[in-house]
């Protein structure tokens, strides 16, 4: 309790300290809730657990349902438990967890996803809660402290916490005393409404333009609860041979671009998604020839600590410290060294086109699949089944100096080790269009699409990216589509529209996308 | 000649004055050419005509082919004549004209399209001409004058003229003496390269942050040619009953949003595309209840002059004066009145996410079709045949405060007056995704998609936007897709993937999209 009181520097707020159980009456069925949290760090833990206990003990399953607006994913122990107890109705804009994912796809949970920078902005504009006056009934925020003026010092992620604090009628703050105070690590700007929005005056990754805490009317804080539950973080996906090869293809490309004078020697600020390819790329940078590198991204994973340790990474901006349990230990053990080179910002800022274009970010993300003309599917397997959500991929890919997507050329199906090709004639769902992507990479090679017309792109992608098991099928598709479309003068981007998902159909029926022909 | 010399205030450049015919030797087969011009105003006219004459007279068809990089469309008399003479190889990023369109779709012309703000930027970065050191061999610019320092005073459009002037090895300037000097009407900022890019410090539509002319090394100017050919401009598409109804739906929505406190009384800066719906919307604004309105867009059509005349439009920012012949007459007759309230900017600025988000633009554009989940096709009929290009629609729709797409609910086929539905289960080509669009409108009604999950969006769109001839077909599709996908827990966004283009197939075979059932 001593540490808790020390963290709440506005002493009049000590009177609002209560147990997690005591917050249960604040929650009513059907409420719009805004939470802190991002990939899964910095989300409230003890209050959601107490409410879940309450629902479970009292048999309130299906009678206490909520609309959850969070920055991105939160820990499965909260997400899936709430879903299991039928507590989740709407869920924006991203989720991970087996139970929640099933419910998103069986119609139980109403999920929506939007580019994170737009999502944060529209949240502040009140678009998602417009039937509720644009407000949240309740905001739930994990913080590491409160200033003398009631300003909220957030914890290991920012996400949409500022927008939630701004638009919530009431706030419950969880102060996490199991982690250090993160004061000094944040660069907070609030979402203003037009016509009164102002520029974000960053011209370098390490510029600071905001404040160290989120301003907050202390009268909105109805409860402060101590939490001693550390973030479980995100375990690291180890790189495999294929992702190492993809990373090597990308690093070769960077060297080529530097030589051609289109990239400076220290590159431009890197954005790298999550997953084993992203980790292999950062692993490659650790051993690679580029120094004085900067990172402008939305998640920092453990490999970034290695990157700092290598002396080659100068500075990193993110919205979340998406570290593993071991990663957090490393961070806390060498706090000054790492945190003097890191800043965390709200997603409406970290993912804002204004910053991404001005800084000239190099964006790298993994899709489910891409097609021969350069459209990519990031969210819906088979065009219908949601995995996690679009996240920030569209913010970065649309606005980057170089937009790169990387994927293995194939994935195994149940019966065939290369039963699924990740390069298809037409993706069954488009999250990123041909107008957005510059470079596509698999372990087979790298296709540089800049300046190419669709037919040239198809040739380049099939030549460079497709696995040998699928090359004849894809070449045949393109040749036939070309011939058929040219005959009717409709061949800017040739397709056989009425056969285009034949490979997906074979997968559904036979467990492999290897079709015999396109007849 | 007196007027021409007067327009060239840097007198040492008078020595470069020559006839259009004399510029022919500057052109070599295979060159990368950058031109001024946008929707079709401000493009070079006499030099392209002289070169076409040369090709025609000397039987050089197919032996003098060029890669053309322009802001958007140019006049058909140049575009189609060059295409007819097989002079056009690559063509970026937008075209109008029967001959060029045919060639784009039969494989003769290699066209590519990208969001205009990105296109301009990537042009400056040298991405489209990277095999040529990122340069243009020759830039062709229509201007209305040259300053004492060699600065280029552009004419009725800006487009990518600054980027062309910046990156061209040699420049031919057409000074158009049939139009007034446009000095004072332009707000020019150049495209800087990262890591040295700076903010665009506009916070109001009528802020000015750039210069009145494009800086230019006079040694690059190899020829100056007088032109007396006025812009033919863009004839106005008159509104019809359907577009009037769509406009009425949109104006009702604006009033609703003002009442709800989500829009200020004078709205937010409007972006409106071209075509009869756009003109009906502006027509509605002229008679409507909103005053002190501002416009931040890429094209100003004749209806904007009516809007100014009504006293309700305060200021307009654009990249082009896309007026009709009569519209230009009105402009020139009342030059001071109109031009004191208009500014023209480069497309990398007019279409930049930074400005569009900060100002909170309301974007309105017409697609070919949209689907029940909120994806839109703006470019490829049937997924393969290019019409014009994506233009700036994606720049505005992705970044707007409100993203609106409007279309008639049906269009006639050859045999059926409602043979084509513009609301389909899945668009066969995606230019704008479900993550980008807020509001869809037809003459049937308006669907507000903000905060809805895909299945809710489908219900709203089918209820509000679909024509009665297609409502049962679409309802049946959605219900069956929902049932089938929920059974397999794959129904976040339900589809029957292997039947999804059945309506398009019927159109191809029977001339109507009215199918009997989804079996």
C-alpha cells in the first residue's frame, strides 16, 4: 500500500483507492468500455478478473455483456475468460485468443477492425459510441502512476488510452506496482477535433512533441485499484530457415537500394510487424552492415533489445513494449540504457500517416497471402474467417517510403506440406491494394513492383515469389487469363473471374491447392 | 511575340524561344517524359501536336514510343492522337480517351495507377524511372510565365509539374498566352526526400505555406514555345433525378450530423469528385442551409463557381481548375472575385494525408460498385477492364473525417434498364477496403457504417442502398452465406466464395445480373 500511495502523487485521490471487487457495481450490462492495452501489454488485469469472478459466481453469463474498445490485443487470460463467460459483445479492433476468435467467427462477438490510426481518431470523434453520445460509460486504464495534477502516467503501452481517458464518463485506474514507474518514457499528444487539429511537429524519430502523462479530470476517477500482476508479454517466435532466407532477401535489397542512392547508408526508420519473419529481419540487422539505424513502429519485441545491444540501433519509437517475460527482465535490469533510447506514443501518433510519410518509414509486414497483381489479405482466411485484425499494417504500408510484405511462399495443409500457396491469382479478401505495395518477398525471392503495370507485376511476382510446386499453375493462369481478356479488350489486369477461386475450392475439398488445370 | 516576351521576365531566356516544330529533335524513342496537366487542364498542347505531326508525316508509328508521367488526364486531342500514332508506351497514373483506354486494355499501353499523393511523391523519389537514374529525360510544362529568377509560373493546374521540373534533365516550357498569367494563384511546395522532409503547416484551407512559382534551374530549359491554345476543360455532367436524390440523401445526413454535434454548422472542408453526382451535391449545397463552407479538393468544376456566387462558399483549395469552356469564360470575366478565394497546390500536397486528416475533410466519390461489407471498386469493370484510374479517391477516402461513396443503385445493361446492380456481394476488384469507408449512398438511401461489424454492415447496406429489383437476391445471398459460414465457424464476414461472382457471370452470358437463385 505504501508503494501504491507513493505512485499517486495527487494525495486527494488516495480516498478513491479500493479493492478490485469493490469496483463491480460500476459495471452494468450493455456498457461501452474503453481500455488501455496493446499487443498484450499495459491492459487492466485485476478489475476484469474480479468482474469475471463476479459473473461466474453469480451465474450471470450472457447477462453482463460489454462493448470493448481497446488499442489492440490484451492477454488471453482476460480476453478468453471474458469471452467464455459471454461478457464480450462488440470487440474492436484486434484480438488474439482461441475462445474470442471462435466467437468472432460463429457470430457471438461483433468485431470490427479499422486501421489503428483511424480507429483511435474515430474513437475520439465518438463515431463508435455515437448512440451513447460519443462517450464511454467507463474507462479502464492500467497506469504506473498519477501526477500531482491528476495526470495519468501510463505503463508499458499507450494504444488508445489517451482517447479513452478523454472520452470516458468515469475511469477506473489500475496502478501496477509490480512494474517500475514509466514516467519519462511517454510522448503523449491528444486527439483534437477538426477544425482545430494541429501538426505533429516531429521531423526525427527522437523528437518529442507531447507530454509525459495524459491530462485527466480527477473527478472522473471513481476508483483506483492496485495491481501486482506483471505483463505476461508476447513470447518470441523463433526464426526458422524460411524466415531467415526471407530476411536475407530483404537485407540484400536494402544494400542494393543504398548503392543506387535511393536509401541513405543508415537506411530510413524501420517498421517491422510481429512474428518470426519480423524477428528474423531484426536478427539480420543485428548482424548486418547498417549502423545508426532508427525504428518507428508500433511494437518493440525482444529482438529490439538485441538490436540496441549490438550498438547499431540508435533510437526506437513505438506504442508498446511487446516483450516476453524474459525481455521485461532484461529491460528492467538495464532500465537507463534502454529507456534513454525509447519513446512510447499513442497509436493515433505512432501510426499517423503524417509522421510515417514525413519520416520516410520502411514498412514490413506479413500477410496471410498476396496475389499476382499485388493485393494482400491480412485478416480473413478464405475471405471469411477472421484471424486477429488489420492492426497498423495499412497505416504503415500505405504511407511508407517503401512498403514491403513478406511471407513464406507456401504453408502446410493437413495433408500436404506445401498444400497452401501464399501467392494466389486473386486474394479472396483485400486489406492492402495494388496501389499500396512496393515490394513482395518470399523465401524464393523478392519482387520489386515499383513502376510496373499489372501484367508486368504478375510476371515479376510469379517469377520471383512463387514456390516451384505452384509455378506452372500460376503461369498457366496468367497466360490463359491474358489471352482471354485481350480477345475482348478487357485485359488491363487479366483474370478468369469465374474460375479465380478454383484453387481455394480444391483446398476445401481435397486439402491442397494443387489443381490439375484451369479448365 | 510581345506578350510572350513580357511573360518571360528572365530576359536571358528569350534566346530559348523557338517554334514547336523546332523542338522535335529533343525527342528520342524510349524516353521517359514528365508532363504538367491535370483533369484535363494545364497540359502541354503545341509541342505534343508538333511531335505527333512529325511521327505521322514520316511514318514513324511504333518507332517513337514514350513513357508518359503526368498528373492525371490530359485532353483527348493529345492523349488519343498519341495513342493512335503508337507513341504511348507506359502511361501513369490516369487517362481518359477512347483510343488510350482501348490500348490500356488490349495490352498495347502499360498503364499503372497509384494514389495520386503517393504517385507524386514516388515520382520525385525516382521510383518510376529508377532504370533511368530516377530522372526524366525531358519535362514538358505548360506555364503562364517565368519569373526574373527563372521560376516557373504554372497555369490552370499544378498536378506533378513541380516534381517533373525537379527531376527532369531538360525542360520544354510552353507559355500559354491565350490565358491570363496565373501568378498569385499557386501555393507550391516541393517534394523533399526523407530524412529531410518538413511538415506542411496548413491548419486552415486558406493558409498559404509555399511559393508562387516552381523554382527551376534555367539551364535546364532547352526550349520555350508559345501556345495560344486554351484549355478545352471538362464539360459539365448535368445532374439527373437519381443524382439529385443521392445529393438530397447526403445533405440530410449532414444536417443530422450537425444536429448530433459531430459536424460544425459550416461543416468541414468538402472534397467532391467529378461527375453528375458530385455536381448534384454541389448544386444541393448552393441551395442548402450551410454557409461559410470551405472546399479542399483536387478538381474545381463549374458548379463551384455557382457555389461562390451563392455567397456560401468561402474558400477553395484544389490542384486544378477543371472548368468547362464556359466556366473558364466566367472565371476570366470575374477574375478578382474568384481568384481571391482559390488556391492551387501540387497533388502531393492537395492529396496529402497530413493535410486531409488535419483539416478533417469530408470526402465524396463515385465508385463503379461497392459490396455488402463496404469494399469499393473504382477502377476495373468486371475486375479486369480499366476505365480511368484510381486518381485521388483513395487519398481522400482513407484520410477523411467522413468517407462517403455514392452511386446509383443500378445501371442499365444493353438489354435491361436495371441490368447491373452497383451493390454486389463481393466487388471483383478492391480499390477501397472495408477499413476505409464510413458511409455508402445510393438514391435508395444512406448506410452509415461507422462502428458496425461486417454482418451489421451487410444488413444496413442491403436495407438502405440496394434497388428493389435486387433486394431479394442480396438478402438471400447474405442469409445463405451466414448460415453456411456459421456452421463451420468461419463467419466473421460470411461469403459463398465459390458462387460469389454468379451475378457477374449471368451478366456476361445473359446481359443482366438478375439471377434466379444462389444454387
